[in-house]
């Protein structure tokens, strides 16, 4: 269903989902069809769920992973944790947030 209260970065109204599981299902469909990685967020404004696109993610200029790619950086621990939860459910990989030693933000690491 199209939201009547919440808009995304592009000013368009967001799609809303009435449960996390239906948002997850939609995210998986979108990933299969378009290859976009989306994750559900619970919206405090309308109390439903929306999907956010990870292609808008930021990268840390200081840290690289083992493949020497720049690591994704998250502004808050909550945001990093939310992404970790999403990855755990969709890819069955357990990640935990840690504070970036060089920059303001959080990364995810395998334990
Ligand atoms: Zn909303
Ligand atoms: Zn970093």
C-alpha cells in the first residue's frame, strides 16, 4: 500500500507494510527482480514499515575489509544493529557493531 504520510529521499510517497514480515517479503522480491538491497524499517511516524535502499549507504574513508573494499559506515549503533539484524535474517551471517577507531560512526564485523 502506498503511504499517505511518509515520503522518501526523492519526495515520492513510500510503500507501507503493516508488518515486518510483509516488508521483508517485499524486500526479497525486489532484490530478486531488481538486485536492490532493501531493508525494512519501522516508521515512528505512521507506525507501519517502510523499505530503505542500501545503495544510499556511506563508506568509511579509513577502514577496509579483508578484500580491501572500503567498509560501510553507520551513523549510529542502532542503525548498524538494524543492518546486522537484517543481514542475519537474509544471509544467515552473524555480525556485530563496533565503533570506528578513526571516524565518527559504526562498522559491522564478523565474530
Ligand atoms: Zn511512515
Ligand atoms: Zn572506519
